[in-house]
C-alpha cells in the first residue's frame, strides 16, 4: 500500500466506492461504447505483448525460486501464443450478443398490468484468483461487457503479469471514454485485503474465486457477499462396454493429458468390466507417461499400475496422474460419480444411445458429456467467449459462467392507472 496508515478495510472501501461510481456510469453507456473499449483493450494487449512477456518472465523466475509445482507454473506461464489467445478472447467477448436489456419473459395480468423481466448488470464484482494471469483480461472483458465494475485480486505469484495486463486493459477502456475505475486491480498482495474484500457487502455484489481448494474454501467460509464458485474439478470419464475402442483411447488420453492443470481435466476413469479393451487403454496412459493408480483388477493389467487408495477417488491431481476403477455397468458408474464427483464435468463414452441417455439424465453435474473430452469444459469452447469460471452450484448460474451469468434481472411493470383493491 502506498499509505502505510491505510488499513485493508480503508483500501477496499476506497476502491469499492470508485467501483460503485464506475458502475453507475457504465449503466447508461451504450453497448457500442463497451464494444469499442474491448476492441481497444485487445489491441493494447497485442501492442504491449513485450512488456507483458517481460513481466511474466519475472513471475516465472520467482515461481521457480519459490518451488511452484509444474502445474502451477504451466498456469502462470505466458508466451506469444497465449497473449494472442488472450487478446482474441477479449475480441470475442466484444462480438458476443449483448445480454443487457433483453426480455427474459413477459405477461399481461387479468387486470391489464404488463409485466416483464429484463436483464440488468449485477453491479460490482470481486474476483479473487491464483496463477493464471489471463484471468485479468478475461474477467475485465466479461464484467465490462455485462455492464459491471470489477475489483480484481490476483495471486502474488502472478503480480507482475497481472499489473502489465491490467495496464493494457485500462488503457483501452479509458481510450473509449469509459471510466478506468470500471476495472481495478488491488495493488497489494497482503492477504488481509482479501478478507476485507470478502466482507465488503456495501460495495461488492458478488465474489468469484478462481484458484485452489484452500482459496475457494476460505472465500466460502469468510464471505459476507454471495459467492459463485467450485471447490474441485474431480471429473470422470466412464468407458462403457459399448464404447468404440479407438474413440475411447483418444478421448481418455485427451481428457487426462491435454492439459493436466486445468479444472476440466479427467481425474478418474471408470471402465465397464464388459469393455474388452481395458488393458490396452491402461497401457496407452502409462506409455504416455501418466501415472496410473488402480483397483486390484486394474493393477493386474500392468505391473506399472500403483494401488489406488480410498483418498485417490476424491483427489483432484492437476497432474499426469489418474485413478482407474472397473465397474459393473453404467449404474455402478453413476453411483461412483454420485459418491466422489465434485459436480463439475463428467463424461460417458459409448455407442449405446440408451445407456448414454441414462448417464446424461442421472449424473448431477454442471456439465455432462457424451463421446467428448472433459477438456471441453470451457466457456470459449461453449461459444460463450471468455469465461469467468465454472460454477458447480445450483443457484444463479451453473457450468461455464460468461456474460449472461454476470447479469441479474429486474421486473418492469407497466400500468394504466391500476390501483390494488
């Protein structure tokens, strides 16, 4: 903090007041102005790529010195392609359909009152995140386009990258004539500021945590503001007895190993005992340098398989490690998922339509897939543009949360002099 006498509560109150004022200015701004701001911000990201890469290099060096895991370093790392993708994501948000002002439904009451529900911004959103600096751009773009002001609190491991990305985003927003305070980055890594943000119910309407289990658990425990979050991505790929072997191997390897550090990665593979090609699938994972932890039947397939413990079925590895269990058909797979899943993303691989429909209808997760890799659990892949996160709750928004998930609604009532009797 610049002022050593300034408490975390004072800092958040000042930032929150500025965010409230910015949100009030965003409300009457036309969508074209928001689109212009995002396009300018995307170009600023491209123009300032050298500065962003230099900042990220400092973060990477610090991360290595501090012993960050390979998965955390992968989340932290930026290169030219990732910056280009970040800028393209901001451009994509600019091209999405504007949700604000859309009529969700309408009706006319017997007394002639005309009722409608119309989408409006949430107000001020606080986002607390770790490692991935691209969240700075994604969150800023989505919140701004949905008419919200946002207060960002990135992790200390990405502080240099976040500052560089925020500077580029702020430049584009200001150049379009919108308030720079619409997107603010907390200038300190003091953990006490997180607590102050979580208690700032006068200034913040929603908290979105993006990070590890300990972060999300802390947010959910301490927040005095509504929270949109998921704790784990304990995702399953179930290989049914009627699965196509080539498809099953391709999808399982992709779901587990494409990027092991993302929340859509498969952590447990369930295989129907009727599936004749289970040993080949286990071998393919092992040959791809994936550690396999299995039950007794899976261990018998390859001497490289490690015995799975009870804890493995409830673990989000975020690494090249997978747990595998044989099950007696789709019903046992559904029961295992109900007992161990985090309600994030679960998939079935099968050519049997009836079995697939049973799985899709019975599994209670935010995203349920048929013959697809769980790595598609991403707002961009769903055509939503950059996402703010994956929600595994049941209220407000579920699954990838993008523009629509960052809005609420208000009732508009039009009358012609009706008085209630």
